[in-house]
């Protein structure tokens, strides 16, 4: 079916004339074919490729005059429906928009060994599946679920988006809150097998809410995003009512030459105390190098807990390989740091029975991570990540079972 793009303008009869013209040719013929009014009849003639030609024969006994009336009536009805804004099956209505959904998935399996304890484990860190696509020129959607987030099933993203024009987008649903650089990397796009302290402990938030984003062009793009969120997290939505919404705002400038500067701020309220997060980060990506540094400050309302500082930095260099099993090898090193951290929830104070207070959930630590990533095809599609993590704690720290020196070998596939 040859489609013709027709622009309808309210109050202009020319729109009807153009549409009726098309209804009399391609569109109406296609409708009849789909409705079973046409049948193929084989002729005795051969085409240039040696096959017998077929022609469409209308299964009706209407006269040509009756047939023209049917065409006119059908075209008029369809034009009226379009005029009223009703959805009709017109191919040209969607233009060049691809409505087929896109399915992606990420599988991350790994083995970790902790020399201090002389113990190891196998783990499926992620088994994500997502469906995304468009339902029209301006409407899109995404749904993503993790079937094994450290052994648990989690619904991650479930949102619909409206993009009225190229530089503006509105999103409503469950999503990652726009905040920091590193937190917005999907598992397949991570440089290291394990996430930074900034993402894992301090500033990683998914929530339900509404965001708006706008892209400015000032010789280079500047993307500004902002949103309002429940503060209920992913699983406490049904009976969660609040007169205080959380918010976030993020601005990213993509300078020429591969430089980026990102500033963001977020307020969250996991319990009675509001937490204010401030973040600044920058990176350079080009000529095989990726160099990144990012800082985060978390402040607790009424000084309920001392401010938390977190820092993350790393360097990665890609070495392309030719005529080898691996297409690329990437040595990389990271340094990250965090001070004593509280999750913002009140717990029983053992030193003062009957009272509750914020406690240290994650003790102050430094970490140096070194390793190599082996890519078998396109980067971030099929990678083998080999890392060694060295932790440094204070004398009074309580070390969690999985937060110790370790060797990590991870196989990541993205489809």
C-alpha cells in the first residue's frame, strides 16, 4: 500500500478533497483487501521473473455507479472521524513513526571471592527485561523488571512519556529520580562489576512521580530535568498519601570535545527527617579515554545526623584489538569514598532504652578498585569484567559481610 502524507487543517475544505482522493485509490483498496472484499485471480500471463501474474478482482456485483457511491460514503465517514479527532486506521496518520516495541535484556552473572574470609559465592546480580516503544509520534512508554536483583524480583520502570516537540518531554510513572551521573547508568553500561558507594549507599533513588525535561541549544546541548515524587519508594504506593512531595532537579551540559558538567539536587524523606542532597560531577570521554569525578553531599534536616560526604572517580582507557578473540580490552581504576552514613530511618537506641534515633548503617570507608574489561563484540554488549576491590576502614567500623576485599569476575550480556 502506497501511503500519502496528508495534512489536515480545521476549517479548510482542501483537506477533505485530498482525503477523498486517497480514499478513492490506495486506502480504500487496502481496506477492502483487509476486509476480504478482494480476491486474487491468476492470469495466464507470465511476469518478467517467470511467475504467473495475479490481479485483484472485486467480489461484488455492484455497478460502477453504485461502487462510486460506496467509495464516496466511505470516504466521507472516515474524513468526519478524522475531523472529530477519532482514531482511524490510516497509515499516513503515524507518518514515519515506528510503533513496534523494542525488547531489551541484561544478564549479569558473577563469582566473588573474599581472601580475608577465604569464602566465595556465585550470584546472578541482574536479569532485567524491558519493553519500550511508541504509540504515536509524541507518546512513548517503558516497562522494565528485574527478575533477579540479588535474588529478588523488582519492578523498576513503568512510565509513559509525552514529547510534544523535539526539545520537551513529560514523564509520569515509576522511574529513576534524575540525580547524579553514575546513578543513571544501567547495569550493562557500568564500567565496574560493583557500583560506587555514591550509587549503592548514598544517592540511588527510584520513585513514582512526574518529570519534565527540556533541551537548550546554545552551540552545545544543555539538558535540564526536574520532577516531583511521592517519596514512597517502589512498593508502598496504594495507601501512601502525603502533603509533602519530594523533588529533584538536574542540569547537564555537553560541551564540545567530549566534556560534560552535571549539577543536581534532590530532596528525599525516607521517614520523619528530610534529606537534602547536593551533587556535582564532570567527565571527559574521547580518544579512547573516559575520565570522571563526582561529589555528593547529604544533609539531614535539623542536623539529625552529621552530613555525609561521598566521592567517586575513575579512569578507563580502551585498547582496540584486531584479529583477536576480544574486540577491545579496557584497563581501568577507581577510587571512591564515603563518610558514616544513615539511611534516614529511626531505630531503637541501645544506649538510651525507649528512645529512637538515626544510626550509622554504613561506616566510613575508602576503596580502590582496579581491573580490566574484555569486550567480545560491541562495548557494553558482551563484556567480561575482572576487578579487585581493596577496602580501608577505621578501627571502630562494623564491616558488613559483603563489604570486604574481594576478587570479582563477571560476565555481562546485553540483548
